[in-house]
C-alpha cells in the first residue's frame, strides 16, 4: 500500500512517515513541492507518486491567529482540503481527511457524536468545517476523521510548551474548565492506517465522518499535571499546576468548553481503538 500524505511539516504527517514498512510506503509531501492551495501541484504529486490512497494532513492550525487571518485559514483548511479531495477523485482514489473537535460549539454536556449539530465558535473551526463539507462534496470515497488536542515528539504543541516553561518556572497557571482528550500523533497515524486498510481492502468499507481520539478525558490542567508527573519520574523538567478558568486566560479565539468526542462509531467501523491518553503522554516523553 502506497500512501500520499500532504502537510510535511505537521505532527500527523511526520508520524505517518514513521509508519513506513515492508507493506506500507508513505510518501509525505508539502510546500513548495505540494501546495494544497494549488490544485495543479496536487495533480502532479498524485501522478508522480501513484498512491493507492491520499491522506490530507495539511492544515492551517494557528487557532488564535486565524481570527485575524480568516482568509488564509480558509484557503488551506477549506479550499485546499477540497482541492485534495477533488484531485483524488479525479484519479479514482479514496481520501482520508483530518479534521477537529473545534467544529463544535462546546456547549453540550456529554461527548459529541458525529450526528450532533456543529457550531464552530472561531475562524479556525469555521474553516475546518468548510473543509469537511468541501471534501464530502468533491470525493464520495472519503473518510473524515475528527481528532483533538494533538501532540507528539514533532513540532510545537502543548506538551513541549509545558516542558519548556517548566525549565524556568516553579508554578504554571493552566486552564481547567475546558475538557477534551489529548491524542498522541503516532496513535492518530496508526488509526489512519487502519482506516486506509479498510478503505482499500474491505468491500463495503464505511465512508463519512468519524471521531478518532484517545480513550478517556481530562482538562488542560490535568493534561499538564500528567505531563509533569511522568517527566519528573524520568528526571525531566516539571512544575506545580495552578488550575484557572478560561476567563482568567483570555485569547483571541473562543475555545469549546467541551471537546469530548464519542468514538464508538469509529471503533465499530474500523475495528480499531486508540490507547488511553495517559499512555500517549508516557510514550511521548520517552520518545523525547
């Protein structure tokens, strides 16, 4: 199986590259070779790589910056996503698209299921929701995977920021009234691979939108506390965590208070479940 992955600088794309093995060839491409805002560059990449399936992991992910750069966010997350799906459809290839929990308003009391009404509160979420719609319209052979709170050994993310700040601070104030599920990028990559195998080799494989996050839930303060507990065990940096409210830490973009995603539909469709979120933290710290 040969997989073309867009977004070479992203955490998920880099995790996908690590999956390469005897029966899986992963080709990760990004700017300037593959620019998803340029349809012709996607067509060229597909012609050159000749993949069996395409994974769109490219995204504009600067949540706060998107409030003042909404056009730029839509160019990548909406138009670009549609370009990838359309180019894949033109080559008769299935596409897997990575989306986000931020398509929801966050005001539901229980975890969101795929059929729940969306209601993004910020430009980033609006652009990602528009991308989901563009992918579904452009390619009937699509799976859209909503995930959340992504972190890993690559790039910039919450876990690495906490470790860096703990090098110079004894106490960190972290928001405790936003709930969700930290999800380790390599676990996302393995989930994508499970979906790809089904789409290519299982007749009647399901298509549509699915939620794929780690097992369990926490808040940002709880996530930070777990990071520091595991880091301290291995002699790494750590700090005490002071829980605060969202109101204590205002940001340009409104974040959903509830980012929890129900994953039963994904598990039943693809026979795959991601590990507990705490397991991902331990493995990430070991990788670092």
